[in-house]
């Protein structure tokens, strides 16, 4: 099994007033290709901070985080942008679609950044939208979509470039139960068919039910690391 | 990517409408005022050149020192020979003689007694030589109110104001009283062939225009001329070429200490026109700078507001792997696109308004008269090739500058901080 993320003695501190607030303390973890893992814990436990560092949006204060062979602390701004552009996909709680662009254009944007030729781009976008079942909405604007449809577009936008790792921060927080399950099934299907690694930050029990590994955080420390089901990962 | 950005600009009215309006207004004003100032200064230069200074002018040194007094006793002698040599030496210019004079116009009654009198400034120009450009150069045919051009010796044009004031009709006799070149009294009868109105108070108060040969005869100035004027044959004043001609001509007389030796001046050298020309450039440049500054401040604020509104979008784009400098670049490209749209709209509007002013102008009447400068009463715009692109300078620069300043905020923030602020 291929290890794609290594976290070694990670500590992250933020300035707070005259002192510093420690968001993550001495965290050491390893993730393998194809995992469907979630960071769970109360607000302020460090889930999002950890996700941001893995996503190269932030850097460690101490320790080492290596993603796909790249040490996050050593990356320049441009290199970290390239890492995100090529290998990482983000899914947000509030979807964050571009409101003035159509569904098609929202998904296409990720590929525009990769300078993909137009014909390939079109095929990839249509494939991604077919994956999430939204081919009939390609000309719709985000405002015309339901919450579930909006999040599916966000998933299509994140997966269209076929990233190795998908980072999802509370992806179901704004969805009802039915849509949450629909979204999670879509992501699970992606995980199983494309072997994409998923890392969630969540405290939604519906999400937890799908996870194969649950890492519990409290006050910036890992308090529990449970492997629920390893079949999918083992197959790899 | 540009197509993608253009779609965003067109669809997101908040991003484009206000900046396009601001830029269009600024560009409109830049184009309009630039063309108008150009027209005013160009008219002013042409009027002064055609009526008074020429593109270059030759006088005796003594005459030049007292030019305001029209001192014909200090006129150029052997003017015909001088013109012949000028035609040979400087064939790109047309050389003409002019005589300015002052005098009294006497309007006789039925019995030949004085019915009315008025002061007049006079000019002797070449009416009769076939192919003479002088009447057209001074726009005399277009300025005639009654009658026509003199077509034989002894005929004169007088200002229409004078004719109306003293009830002078076409064909009436008038008597010119003046002073000969040698200080003697000069008087001669003329028949009024027509009346003129130039739209310049200095000329319209009281003027008499006669043929140069009549002026030479009346003022006892045989083969003499107060001034010899040179005009570039293509009609366009070229300051550099004029300088070369002037330098070459004056060099020939540099060693001559005679106060009656001829001396050449350029248009720029006369009546403070150089300062006016410099002022025209300063005004045009200053106006463009002011518009850039004012619009940049407005668009900077617009850019800041737009940037705040689009924080979310920028954060998502960062997360998707777009580099900060790429986001910044796309902001600049967007501003160039918006600037280009605003510039096109503003230029079209500005050219339309300038065209109206070019055709009809705005009359400032007597408010602009006085001093040594001849000023047209109607200020017209002049659409030149520059009018088609001048607006793009503030249009593109202000939007780009405004967005560049507001976009610095993106650079100043660390990715993670920006990302947190976005709450994405």
C-alpha cells in the first residue's frame, strides 16, 4: 500500500493577542492511497487546520508534513499552488461555486488553470458532470440549483482534474439527510472506482457512517485513530 | 482564460457597469476636451498665421522692433527681388507681400462732403495676381457679407460693422487718409466692392482690405512691403522646418549691422505664440493626467469594493491551485478588458460631441478678444488622428492602476489568512 501523506510531530501555532494559540500538538499520522478517512471532533479541535496544512494552504510551525512526496514547509507559494492545482481537490461546506458562471463553466475552470486543450477539457467536464448526475444542468447558474445539486457541482469541479487527494471540509453541513447520503454515495463511488483518497473534516454522523477510518481530535491532539473497514484500501 | 474572464465581466454587472460608466465619462471628457483644445489652439494659430504672422515672416529689424506700430517707414525695400530669391532658395514655401497700415476712412455725402469718418486698420494683400491664395488664406470669400471681392484697382473691402454703422452701400465711394512711407499725407478714393465679417473683433471694428499694388501706390511704397510672409505650400505649419528656414535665412544677414537688414521670425516667435503652443501641450497633458488620477481614485475604491465582494471567489481559486500572481494577473487583464470597453464607449461619445463642436463650435463673442492675439469668436473642436486614441490612455491606465492598487491586498495576505478570512 502506497503511503501518500506522512505527518510527523506536527505542531501548529497561531498568534493570539500577545501570545500564541496552539491549534495542533505533536500530531503524527500516515495516510495511504484510497483511504476514506475523517477527522472528527468538536469545533476548535484542529480539524480544519489539519486539512489546510495537508492541502498546502498553510504550513506547519513545527514538524514535517509530506504530501505526495512534497514537504509542505519547503514548498514555495508557486509550488504549493501547483500541488493543489494538479493533485488536490477541495470541497467546501458552502459549495463556493462562482455565481456568474454556469455549471459547465464552474467545472471547466479547474481545467483552464491546467491549460488543457479545449476538446479534452469539454470531454472531461461532461464526464465529471455525468459522474455526479448533472448533465441536464450544464447551462444552469448556481442560483438555480438546489443545495444538493450545488454540492454535486462542487464535487465535479474538484474531481474533474482527477486529483489524488480530495479534502472535504464539512461537505454535508448545509444539506438535508437525503442529499447528504446522495453526496456521500457519490464520493464513496469516486473513492472506490478511481481510488481517490478522501479526507474529511466533519462532526456529521452521517459522514462518519461512510468512513473507513476515523481520527478523533481534541484540543489539537489525536485522541483516537480507528480503522473501521479496510477492504477497499486493502484491495489496493 | 480571457474568454472566461470576459464572460464574468459581461455577466457580473457589479464588476463592470460602474467602472465602465466611470471610464466612459472620463474618456468622453478627455477626447472631447482634447479635440476642443486642439481645435481652439489650432484655429488660433491658423488665424494668426494667415492674418498676421505667416508660418515665417520677414521684416526689417527696425520694423520688427516696432511691429505693433505698423511702421511702414521701416519697410522692406526691393521686395520683389527678395521674393524672387526666396522662391529660389526656399521653394517649399509660398512667399507673399503684405502691407499693414492705419488710417481714417472718410464716407462722403451726396455732395462729396464728409458724411462720416472712422478709424480703420488696413491691409494690402494680393487680390489680383492669378492663382493668388491670399483671399482664400484669409477666408475672405467666406467672410463676405455683401458684394464681392475687388476685381480691379481702386476697389476695396470694408468691415461690415463699419458699413452698417455709417450706412455705406456696395458701390459707394470712400476715402482713405493715411501716411506715406516717407511721412507725407496719403489719401485715395476707393469704391466699396464688398463688406466682410471675420468674427474677430480686432478686424471687424473697422478694416479696409485693398490690393497690395493699390496699397503700394497710396502709401508711396513702390516695390516695398511692410512684411513678407512665408506659408508652407501644404498648408501645415512645421515648427522644425520653419526653424531651419529661419536659421538659414538669418545666417546670411548675421554680419550685416544695418537696421534695415531683413530678419526672419517663425510663427512661434511672434505674439507669444510659443507660450500658447507650450500651454496647449501642458493643458492637454495636465488634463489627461488629472483624468487618470481622478478616475484611478474612483476605480481604486471600486476595485477595493469589488475585491471584498470577490474575496470568496479568490479564496476558492487559491484552493483550486491558482497562484496569487495569476489571480493578480487576471485582475489586471479584467481591468484592461473593462478599460478597453469603457474607452471604446467613451471615445465614440467623445468623438460624437467633438464632431458637433467641430461643425458648430461655441461662440464666446467678445469675451475672448483683446491683446495681441487674434482669436476666433467661435471655438471649434478639431478631430485629429490623436482624438481616436488619446482616451485609451486614461481609460486603460486608470482602471489598471485602480485594480492594481486594490489587488495589492491579495498579495499582502498570506494564503492561509486570506483563506480563513474568506471562511470558505
